[in-house]
C-alpha cells in the first residue's frame, strides 16, 4: 500500500471507530452514570458523561475564549503540524508512523466532538480495586494513549539499536 494512503486509512480508521462508539453510547445509554453498565463487575464499566474540558475534564471551567484557544485552535494546529511531519518525514519506522496516526486520529475525533457538540463523549471507566483507576475516557483517548505508548517503545527501541551498533564498533 502507498505510504500516504496507509497514513490516511489509519487516521480515518481511528476516527471512525471512535465516532461509531460514541453514537452507540449516545443512542443506547442514560447520561450521567445512572445507567452505567458493568462490563466486568466494578472493574470495567461503561458510564456516559459529556466532557466540556480536556483530559479528565481539565479546563472545563475556563472562560469560552480560553476554551476556544486551548481546546480547539491549539490542538488543531498541533494536529496539522504532526500530519505534515509524518507525511514529510519518510525515515519514520513503521511503529512510529502507526503511533502518530493513532494520536492524530484520536485527536481529530475529540476535536470534531468539541466543534460539533461543544463537548466530548466519554464512557469507559476502569477501577482495579485501588491498584489502578482511570477517569472516564473514550476510544479517541485510548488511540492517543496507545500511540504515545507506541512512540515511547519505538524511541526506546531505536535508542537501543543505536547503542548496540555504537557499542559493537
């Protein structure tokens, strides 16, 4: 597959999966946790909330001008730059390319929600009995987080390859 087509398909895939999940939540659940669904007891639940802020609701109490700048304009500029970067940087390894596409797709999906709905639909909640607990999040957040983890491993892997090559000289 052509590299640029691969990039477009992967970004669109992330957006579509996120948007389909949000449509299902909006049409089948009750907002605000009253209709929560216990997928795996209390450990993994679906709880529909609308997030007017960013990650974990941060910034939801900002004035409208700051929200516009920090939750729409700035993220859009960053996403445009990252798209430009991955299209122009042909040396990216496949893992990094996939990671950036996940980050871009998730970012676009949440920005789309903010533009169309004025808020972002969140619904996943994980609570592993005090060992690990999340805020309520969505598929786009999962895409971005997965992409960041993949970038970390890609960078770590690239550094180790360089070290091995360097050390063997």
